[in-house]
C-alpha cells in the first residue's frame, strides 16, 4: 500500500486516533517551514520539472507567500478576538485531479486544522506521487502530516457519512453532481460545507489593442492564452472557454484575423489527445445545427476558433479540449449582462485598466469571482469562488474580561 | 442507367476509377439535395466548409459526425413522407440516434442489402438460423438497429429459426430440429458478432455441431470481444473447429447510414460496394490519409436522400488497404481497428457521482 495512504478498513480506527490530536495554533512556524520544504522539493526535483500542476503548486506556496499568509493568520483585528483552527476538515478533491486537495489541505494545515482527505483509487499513480512529496518534506511528530489522514476509497457512502459526521468543515471540489452526491451524507449540525462546483470562465480581448498591436505583442498574448487554454485540456473551472472581443463590431473581423495569424506563428507544442478533434467536431456540428455557432476554424489542432453567440440558450455549452468561442461586445456593460451566478474567472488583455475597475463592481455583483490578466487564469489564490480560505479554515473566539 | 442501378446488379464488379467518378457525382448531387432541404445540415456545412465549398474530390465533401443524429432531428423530406424511423443501438446511457426513412430511401436500402448478400448467398432464399431471440423484433414500427439488421437479412432466408430463448441462451433442441429439417443444401446463419461467439459457438459444447453447409454472416463489431482477446482470426478458427463453418462474412455498417453495408470478402477484409466508399482521416487534423495509415473512419453512400446521412464521420478507427491487382471484388478494402476512446475527465469538474454504495 502506498506510504501515507490508509485503507477503507483502517479508516474508522485511524479517525478516532486523529481526533485525539489537538489542533495547532494558526500560522505556526513549523507549518510554514514544512510548506516551504514542500515547495523547494518540487522546484528542485529534476523528475518534477515538467509537471505543470506541481510547479504551480510550488509557486503558490513559495516562502514569501506562505509567510505572509501565516502572519495574517496570527494577527487579529483587536485584543478581544482570538483566531483558532476550525477543527477537523474533510477534503474531497476531484477524482482525476488529486493535486487540488493539496491546496485545501495546505490551507487547513496552515490554519492548524486536522484533515481527512478522500483520494480515489483511480488516480493512484498521481496520489502516490503527491504523498511521496509531502512525506519527503516531512513534518515531524507534531506537524501537519501527523494531524492528517489520507484515505483511499472509491464510492463508499458509509465512509462519506462517517467523515461528514465527524468534521467541522467539508471541502468538496466539484462539479455540481459530486457535490449533490457527497451532500447525501449529512454533516454534523455544527459543521459547514465549502464547495467548488461547476463554473464558467471566459476571456476579454480589446479589439483596438488587437488590431493595433505589434506581431511581437500578439505572439506574447497567444503564448499566454494557449497556456490558459491548453492546461487541463481546458476542463478546469478557470479555463477560458469563450472570448469576448471588446469594441466596435466592424473591427471584430480584423481582430480575429490578427489573433489567428499569431496563433499560426506560435511555436507552442502540445501532445495530441486521442479523439479530441472528433469530439470537438461533434460539438461544433451540434451547435452549428442549432444556429449557435458558425465560422469554425479547424486548421490548428491545438486550438479551434469559432464564432459563437454568447447570449443565446447555448451560450455556456462547451466541449473543452482546445476550442474558443468568439463573440463581440461593444462595451463592458453589454458583457456584464452575460455574467451570472456560477461564472468564475474573466481574464483580460488590452483592456484599459480604468474601464476594468469601473466595470468590476457590476461584474462581481452579477456573479463574477475574479478578474486576472491573460496567462494567470489557472493560478490559484486564497480568495477562490467567493471564499477566503484562510477565514474558512479558522474561527474567531471573543473574550471580554 | 444510374450508378445505383448498375451497382444493384453487381455491387463489387464496377471498375474502381469508373466507380469513383460516378460516385462523386452522385454524392455531390445528394449533398446539394440535403443542403436545400435540411436546414441544420446546411448550417453545419456553412459553419465548417463555408457557403459554397469546392467539391472536386470525395475528400472535399462535407461530413456530419454520427453523434449528431442522437440530439438533432435531421430530415430532408416532410414528416408525412417518413415511413420508418430507425434507432441506433448506442452504448449504455447514451441517447439513441434517429434516422428518418421515406419510401424511396427505405426501398434503396432493401435493394442494396439484397444485392450485396446475393454475391455470397446466391439467388435463392436459404434456410436461415438467427442467433438471437424472437423477442428482439418486438417493436416493428421503430426497430432497434439490431432488429433492423435481422429484418433486413430475413429477406434472404426462409424457415426463419430463432435459436436463442428470451434469456439469449442457446436452445440446442431448436438447432438440432432445424438441421434435421434441412439435411442437405446450403444454410444461412446470421447474428450479431458477440452473440454468435458467446451464445452459439461458445455454447455448442465439446461435441460441437455440423454447420459446415452454412454461410455465416455476422456484424456488430469486435468491441465486446476485445475483453476476451478474441479477434477476427480467432473467431474464424474456432468457428471452423467447433462448428465446421468455413464461409464467414463479417459486415460493417451503421444505423446512421442505411444501406451502407461493407462486407468482408474471402480474404477477410471489408470491401466497399459500388455505391459507397470509405475515407480515413487523421484523428487530430481530420485531414484525409492515404492507404496504410490508420485514423478515423468516414463512410460515404449515395443512398440516403430522406435524411443527410450520405457522408458521416464515425467514432471508429480503421485503415484502408492498398488495392490488390487481380482481386476478385472491386471496391475500397479496409479494416476496422477499434473505437475511439471516450473523453478522459480532467479538471475540477468531476462527474463521478452516481452509484455511491451504502451498507444496508
């Protein structure tokens, strides 16, 4: 059995022992040191150099950032407030992307919490790799690893029930169907859910900037855009699936042409994914039959482009695997009318910062969670899907003498 | 005489270059028919090939994905003219394809199948053993693809005998009685590949049976047999060992392109009849590939006029073989290698939610 991984049979007893462990104070130094060791380990290991997911993780938990988070955890607004760990956190990462659990687990660890992490046997190779990294970093007898249980099981309602009943916080990485399923296990009355469900993300490119930019500038844009689109085969909640060309309708055509030309020049190489073009074609044909999509460019297997009506009933339908649907909007106000609850990331390029800042309150009120420059769509942040993970993993106690 | 009329007389006898030219003309005509009569088809073509694509070669012809028939209504004749709606078998959990036939297209389907089968069965109806249950034919108005296949082949047989019970178990007594009724002369056995393998050949037991007078026609794909590591060569060998069956013809076809029946000739390779053809496409770029390179299979047929099923990109992988000089049958030779895998689920969205088990 993978070191660090507990079987379903052992789980109930191990949970009992886990609950006997006290939580640590939030922002403890040894936790900071541990996360720093994890980050360094990933960045220095030659075998992990080309592992994009892990390198992103390492970057996110680099020393300067973790120290800042820890400092914030230790600080309180007033002497009458004390921040303590929330307790036991039950993490349910996506079956095929176990790396996500490290994010919520690390925030829980930094907050001093105990953790139970469910890992699917289907992603055993990946799980083994992740646990190996954590174990090599080592956290000692009283560190976060000693306060954690990593359990491998497939679909086991009784284990879901057990962990849900015994946790103070349950973190479910979605999508919506998974959340509904896990929610069939009732929580302890005093516990809460933090859920990361199905989300939609898109990109906005300024038309005037596209038309007027140099080839070099466009090459840089395309490199970043491809990075955002190709990661996770465009299936992550932050993966942009639509592009809004912001500006006058008359310039949209030339803007798309410049984008296509830069795409053709791009040296980005991507391993083919078996069957993706057949699946993409299946999608674009279905949408075209319904009148929702037109003008499909299939020349570049890395990325297909198509014109797609964002404001119609199929505006959020998507195939993933390298397809961007383009639509044109005159103003940010129009774009704001597209946004709704469940949208997450808007990446932007070439848009006037003042215009962005002015529009952001309305975009956020409509449902948008975050706004980042193109190239940073997949960068994780402690503020995610409307949550502040530091706040979620801790609770505040008050004292008056 | 049209290509179709000539093809009906001799599906594998028209010289290749002659066939190619005439088939291309016929397909272009059918394409324009559907572009004018079927709005969703026109939209798909315009979106992917432009409003007026150049159609100089077979590979220039627009194609639809087979999956489109699962979700969209694709019809080129008024609803009142539809005489039959064929449903595809689909995979578990999938929606089923709907294919709309008018009298003309249905008639061509029957004629095409008859023409092809005559080449291996001769002109007379043969005593026919069906490796399936009678219950499979329950819904006559809207037959499943499996039922449609059986009904189509039944035209070539007589004394139709369903040799499996409703649980799809072999009824040995029924088989023996059939053989006793027809002690001499050729026989016809038809069934779906996985049923023939597991419920006939696999159920004959140690003593086997003498089915050496039979021509076995089977279809349905090798996917279900992949798990048992049974390929065409194994199938043929065991069928001969256990049942004495030497004349075996697999056929490849799909509910979405009725009448397109690609029959295995005596050298074990599928062959395109004169009114149909096969193109292999690169799975990444969808560009056409030459013989010898495997890729996604596109099937073409000038038969479907009531619905736009004349040019379809399948979800199968295959390869076209180089033409062999002096081959008995004319027509593109190819093999089916398997199915394209389904999507790998990645990213934060995780759809594995159903079926959580609980202790009682």
